[in-house]
């Protein structure tokens, strides 16, 4: 492949309000918050620059150009045929989950999550007065599987919603067609709505394939909402946008009504400009990005296997986050956090944040120039070799 984009360039982010960099001490290498340290595609930056040269920033509707760009993207990348009327704009993936909870459940009803999983799911469920049910993923032969028996039981006990993470953050699974079909069958049997967070769906490693959950849901007669966003794909998370696709007209209508009741049916102007440019002009950028990310993970995996005792990386199928297993070091979670933050001066995400099954793990974001990743890994190696991986 001819390389047209330079992902090795280090972009200075301190002092820009970036949580990833400005919320850690000077001298610490941040490999935690799930945004990338790469410049967004030039097409996106150029489109934003051109738009802000027009001095009026009024209320904005979803123009046909954005709808066409998104539909073409899904057709070309995922073989998913959509109509403009299928697309519902929302002000971000987590706000969309919040409004789905409001639209389809009542206070005191049960919402299922599958830990270890993206920890804001816990906050939004409990913050809306719903009961959180945990269907913990099963660790099998060094990978993760869905506990379908547990899911069936929780659905049968009266749960009203499942929040699916697809691909799954933090364990980096890309769910297979048979797995999605079984989720859809179980939830259809018990009339459980599935809200599928698909924010990482474009970051898929070679040999794996993302499948939109809504297609499995429609085949099984399961009610579902899919939440898509360009934010992870093109490193524009700060522009906060989301497109929601419903499995059926009634589900879509109900969700639209809840957004409208909150006066949130109008999108952010600049997020639309950025998304349209990304979907219509940045496919080549993404293709090269995935090659770079795949090489970064292989470098990380080899480095840890050879130089950091007691630590291993779980397989990566999608996303740009590595799920690192420190359990063989014998360190408690507090000791592990201290070793990384104080001794290595590297900031990762603590595994226990992600709920059941996260103890003894750390999540590492490797979407950064190789030189920065190597520095971070060298620091981890020194910190863990000082005492042979033991406190």
C-alpha cells in the first residue's frame, strides 16, 4: 500500500483542554482516554475551516449531503442499505443511550450491561433511576464470550433493555454473526430492546468483520437501536455527534419523540460539517490508519511478551485499545495502579473501572505515534523489571 498519511508525527496536545493530556501530571505519558493522538483527516479540518469563514452559525437541519455521505459509507463499508428516513441525528452516543433509557424504560426497571464494559454505561443507567443488571462476559481460552444462559435468565426475569457494546470496549471483541443472532433471538423472545453502541465499528482489524446489530435484530423480530458515530473513527470526539438507526418505524418514532421533547432534535452545525467531510472524503485515511494501528498493536504485543514479566495482551479484533492482563504479577489493583502511575509515570485506564471481571487488568490506548507508544512501554518495562514483577 502506498502511504499518503503520516501517523508518526507527534502533535502537541498539552494546553488544548484535552482531558487525555491536561488531566495527568507533566511528565506522565497518557495512554488512557479513548481518543487518538493523530491529526484528524485534512479533509475534515479543511471543511471546518471553510465553514467557519461564514460568520453566521444559526440553527441547522440535517442536509441531504450528510445523509448521502453516511448512507454511502455504510453501504460501502458494511453492506448496509439505508434510506434517509432511517437516520436519526443525536447529540452524541452517551446522550443517545440516556434518551433511549428514558424512551423505553421506566424508573425501577432493569437494564442489562455486559461487564467488563465501558464504565459510563453504569452511570447513565443508575443515574436515570433504573436497576443495573450485570451479565458478565465469560473468559474462555484467552478470549471473551457472551454468557447466553445468563442473558436469557436476566431477560426472563423482566429486564427491559440490553446495552450492547459492539465492538466491545474494553475487551476488543468484534461480535460474530452467530453471536449477534443469538442475542437478537433471546431479546426478541422476551421483548427486550437492544441499544447497540457501535462507536468503534469502523476500527476493525484485518481478518475481522463488523456486522450492524440492527440487521440481526430485524431478522429475529427484535426491537433495537444502533448508535453510529464518526468520533472514534476520525478523531473528532470533541465535536459530539451520533446517528441512530432503529430496527422498525415504531421504535424510531418513539425515540425521535423523546429527543424532540428534550429539544435535542437539531444537530450541532460543525459536527455535521466534520462528519460529512469524513464520510465522503476520508476513506483512504482510515484504511491507512487501520494498517498503522494493527502494526502498533503487534509491536505492543511483542514488546510485552518479550520484556514485561507477568503481563499479556488479550487478542485484538477491533478498536484501538489493548486489554492488558496483569494478574500474574501478583499485584493488587491498588499496587498495580501505583506501580504504573508513580513508578512508570504512565497513565492507563484501571481495569476495575469497567466492572466485574476487570480486576487485575488495565486498558491501554495505542492510537498514538509509535515513538510515544514505545516510550510508554519502555517505562512500564523498567517499572516491572525492578522487582521482577512483584512488589
